[in-house]
């Protein structure tokens, strides 16, 4: 199975071809989600049961199970008991084995398992847009619509939607601009980095603009938002029109690996394109695209981005939603060894030091999924020297 597009887009495309009511659409979405996020494990179990190991075999297995994923989890747990730990975790949580082996180099087996398990559990977080509403107005709006949610115990404007499959984008509260999608880990990153953020800002890989819009909801700053994809930049523009003061941002369709600016920036945000291995529950099709070749391509892009934005002065906030060190620690360590950057300290709730074993381990950072119920992030703040 290979999805050349994201899971949600694939589902929307498929749904246009069939006539289903809203309840049926939600059920089909949930079944599709569970199938994709467990695909490698389903293939393994189908092969072990003598059904085969292709897409058709997976469908046949699901029919035998009557699409009961709780039963599947019990069966895959039993079927993997005697496997070596890396194979067991890869099959049980449905990841490429090479990813699990890499994770086990940096985390104890129990912590690696908690990370993988947590990334498989769908969550939906939203931030109250205090530019467009008060917290009380947003909560009242959701309650009137019958949307169940939990408020975060530390962040009063962050909510977790109780049913992660609920189409919150169709909510009136969402359409009014009271809410904006933002994962807990992204929220934590921005809140803890705010002390380094001034004006002007360059958001080098902006779309969909979540982090920049969060910043601008806190402070009235000027920013330039750049993205390589004109389509994604257009999507960001639509969000911008709903959530922030448009006069404060200039949108640029361009490649931040080669762009040059005459002005200097207080901070450059590099929310770099990556494998998305730390954001699996947001898009389960990420798993189907996790290859070493793809990882190498992203690592090269990330290095080129950092080297170019170093020319622009100011602090650089580098982040990837990845659990793979080749998109985090190794990127920063290589540049740090050249003596061209000075690492800045980032302290805060839920911010942990990066994977051990690197020269930059204690001045680069991670947000671990199983510790926060959010996505997995690598974070580094630094500035150029010399």
C-alpha cells in the first residue's frame, strides 16, 4: 500500500465517489484510519495466518475480524511475543523495523514502546483564538454544539476534543474563528520559545502557519512568511485571514534554501519539512512513506535551510516533528562542530533534553509524545557566530 497524498485528502477523494450519510462517513474514516495506522502489523498477521501479505490479504483479514481492532490488538500482541524486541515493537505498533532500531539506540525499550504506542493513539487538540473570542465565549460555543472536550490543566486556552474523530472543522465555533487546530506539542514549543521572539520574524517554512499564527496571537509583530508550495501558502493565507491581523504579515512563495533578504530578523523560525515521524497520529499515511531514501532527502533539505538562514542574523528556532535523530540532533551537531553556531538554552514544562550521545545533546531539546500526549518534536534555538 502506498498513499502519495495525506490520509485526510485520500479519504475526501474516496468519499466523493460514494453516497454515504454523515454517520457512515465517520465510521468509514475511523476504519480507514485504523487500517492505515496498523497496516504493517496487519500484513504481518495476515502472512502468519497464511492469508497472504498484500493489500487484498489485509482486507480479507479485516473481514475475518469483522473490523474489530480491539481483537486485532490482542492477536498481534500474542503473535509477536517471541520476536526480538525491535521486531516485536515494529510489528505490534506497525512501523518500519529500521525506525524502531534507530529509536532503541537512544531510548530504553520501555520508553521506546510508550513513544510508539502514544503516536498510534489519535488525538485532536485545538487552541482558542483569543484574537477573535474570549475563552468563555469559545467554551460556551462548543457546549451549545454538544462538543465534548477537556481543558488542559496548565494551558487555559488549549482544549482536547474528547472524540478525536469528531469533524471539528465543521463546527460553527471553528468557522467563526474561535478555534484553530494546534497540537499540544506545537503549543508547548511556541510558549517556551516566546522569550527569544521579537520583530521582525521570518517564518522560513511557514505553511500551514500554525506556529506563526500562535506567536502573532500573543504579540503584535511584523513577519515575513515563506513557503515553497504555492498551494500550502494559499491555505495559510486563508487561515491568516480568519485568525490574525493581516497587515502584520507579508507572504512569499519561495525557497528558503536560496532566498536572500536585505533586512535582518530578530528570529528565523525553521519549522523544517521532515518525515513527520513524530506526527503519525495526525496523518497515519506518514508510516507508509517512511523510507531511508526519503529521510536522506529531508536531511539534506534541512541542512541547506539552516545554512542559508544563518546568513540572516538573529536567533534561529529549528524544529521538526520527527523522532529520528537524522532530522534533529545530527543536523545541529554537524553545524555546531563547524563552530558556526552558538546554542541557546530552552527551559520549560515538558521540554526535555535531546537524545543522549551527541555533542549537542544537553543544549538541544525534545518533546516526548508519551510524556505530554502530543506529537514528538526536536527543538534547537541557536544563533550564528563569527
